[in-house]
C-alpha cells in the first residue's frame, strides 16, 4: 500500500497567500498541512509516499530528508489539471491512497486497509456544486453528478485498489490524448467510464473530519489565529498603508487585472479596494469604484 499526495497546483483562489508559498505548506493549528498528512499516513503503516509537485516545487524539497518521501515533478502543472498529476505517477498506482496536500484531517482517516476502492464523502443538506454520489444498497457508487441537493458528495481522499488502478490507468492514458481531459479532473474520467471500472464504495464521514480551505476566510473560520495574523507579507503591507489591523482586511477575492501579475479585491471597513502589483515589492492599493 502506498500514497500519492497531489501538490502541484497553484491554488490561485487562495490569494494572496498562494503567492508566497504553496497551499500545502501553510501552517494550520501549529502544523504544516502536508506534514500532518504525511505523519498520519506513516502512523497508518503507509510508508511509500510520493508527492507530485509543480508550483514552487523547490519549497517541498526538504520533505525528502525530513520524512523520506519521494518527489515527482509535474511539468504541466500550470496548463493542465490534476489528470496531468496522475499521468506523472502511473507506475506507482496500485493499492494507493490519492490525497490532496491541502486537506486537514482532524483524525487519522488512513487507519484502515480497505480491500476495495473507496471515495470519501460528506452529506450536505440543501444544494451544492460538488460531485454528488448515488449508491446502491451495498454502498457501491453507481452514479455521480456535478451538483445536487441533499446528497453525499465527494470530498478529500480516495483509495484505489490494485484492480481499479490497473483498469483506470489504461483508460486515463487513452483519454489523456484529448485536450478536454487534460484540462479536467481525474474524477471526470472516472465519471465518464464508471460502468467500465471495478466498483468503488463510498466511505461516509461526519462533518468536520475532512477540512478543505478555498479561501482565507475558510481558513480563518477553522484556525482563529489567522484572523489577526495571516502570515502574509502582502496583507501586512496593505495594513501598513491603510493603518489598520489584519483582522480588518476581509472579503478577499481573486481578481484579474490586465497587464498586472498580482491582483485581488478586498474589503476594509465600508469600502472595497483593489491590490495591484507586478513584483510584490512595489504595489498600488486603490479604492474600487462601485
């Protein structure tokens, strides 16, 4: 049994923190996200751990000496989605945990050695844009839809059994010839070929065990220390210019401004602002016209 941790992406929605370090290297509740996950895998007896890097790949190098993990570089991280990450480690797919570097598990979710493939899921009351699951009476996944309501949806980690890996690898290699596949998620390939693949079970989790952070506000809600200290030199610079505390900078949103490498919107008191910069050392903060 081994594990693949996907850490190649830019996490562009997590501005401005993602400009300074990969999301998987954020400190959450006094632990580095990816380090916590590596420790949990090892505690569960999973020692063959491979991290697929891309964005700021050099920042993960220390993990080789600290934890004895292997690193594989994904040269296509900037132009393709996580299908390209799995293409880099096809030879390692067997009885394999597939993980994301930026998940925080409140308990060790790798504590069992499943005999069958399984995808983790959490239940939502109301509507969601997530990948929603339909299962049979034996908890086998028989259909997946993008979006739904009052349903179990995919979240967090997944386990590939060897028979699943062997079948999925053949399909992925063929599908990867298509540009649409390269731009998408491996889950999309799974959905498309679900009936051709060995059955995958659902593994249900109570809310709060698997945590994903899509924005600074999500992280602040989970780790209150980020309210006063974002660990971001960009936000500290903004606070210096606006003469305010970090807790007063809210509503950060990804924003693309032409001819500007770094930009995002944020709220301070009753006004909205735009941060603009090309090198993070010289920047402009301007009030948005709304």
